């Protein structure tokens, strides 16, 4: 796993560490030449899947993730029972237990006789929906000010970073509790509340990358050709921070799901339904 992670970060470094000749071709009107970011993408893919098949852990993890996502999307087909249906006579059955009506409970039942397996499958849908939505909000919310803050610097950077400092100074769970208490309970509001807590982390990482990229000669060359700030950000900076943004996105989903589970356990998240907070 350490080798896979190292290859991923090596790919990101390769994307950021291209030479001037690869980044800027003076005879092509400012277009990127050479291999562009493809070499970095290949290294990222190799690190995620295990180059040459010598590290199959990435493939196994990806396959398991695909199974979980498919089960969540097709929960109505994958589930064996209604996750909300109660059967008190069948309560607290062990995994593989058979109810009084001959119903097989793959992972047993809870205190109310509800099928644990079906609740886990439907819970994956809720948890993944909130987790992915929250991280999308947090990543996009950190990406835009991160690009502007890193490129503009000066007073703009100071103001935006003070805002991020204010958000980050409040503990993640406390901030989510405050937002949910004020805005109310629903899937959308829960996702927004958790997403706000993810903004500073994404902003810090993207800003640090843009700060280094904005000093590169190909950015100076773009300015010399008369490119506007918006063009430089969208055409030259944004494509180079996409790989890092993907890493931030993928590593934040688990944390978002944990916060959602905590809020649900406290009764401050979405209305009660099967979820990974209670099985």
C-alpha cells in the first residue's frame, strides 16, 4: 500500500514538476507541448491499480468499492427484505438464522426483527449520497477560493484565508451541529452542513499548489501574451490542480460519512431511515 501511495504522489509531483519546454512551446502560441500531464496521470493510475499486477491491493479495493456502490444504487434488488419491516418473533436472530415464516436472514436481525443485511444495503445508499454530496460541496467550495487566493495573493489572499481560518477554528462536529440545528433536518441540509466543514481543507491544499504553479515561467509567458487572469486560471492553473483535487475528494468521503453517522446518532441529521450510523 505504501508503494501505491508513493506512486500516486509521484504522479502528482510529475504533473507539477514539468520543465519549461514541456509546459510552454513558444512556437505554438502558448499551447502546452510534450507529454503535458499524461505522464502524471499514468503514474497515478499505476499507483492506484498496482503496476504490472505486483500490487493487487488497489484492484481488490476498487472492486470492493464497485460492489458497494452497485449495491447502494440497486438496493431495491440487492436487499432481501424490507429494511423497515418489523418481525418481533424473529428478533435478535444470529447471522444465517431462519425466521418463523421460513425467511432467511443473511446477517441476522435486530431487536425489532428487522433484517440487518437489508438495512446495511439501504444504509449504503443514504451514507454514500450524503458523503459524496458533502464532499462535492466542500471540494468545489474550496477549489474556487483556492484558485483565486493562490493566484491573486496580496489582500485578496489575506481576506479569503482569514475566512478559512474562522471556519477551521471551529471543530468539525461542532460546526456541523450548529448548522444542522439552525437550518433543520433533511438530506440536503445535512450534506450542506458537512460540506461546509470540508471547505478549509480543500482550500488549503489547492491554494498551496496554485501558489507554486503561479510562479512558473509558463504563467509569466501567458501574462506576457496578454491573457486575462480568468484565462490563466481556467486554462493553465485549473487543469494542473485537477489531480490533487481528485485526491482531496476521494480521501474526504470517509470523513464526511463519519460526521453524518455522528449527526444521525445524535438525532440531528436526516429523518430516521436505514443508515450506517445504526446498521
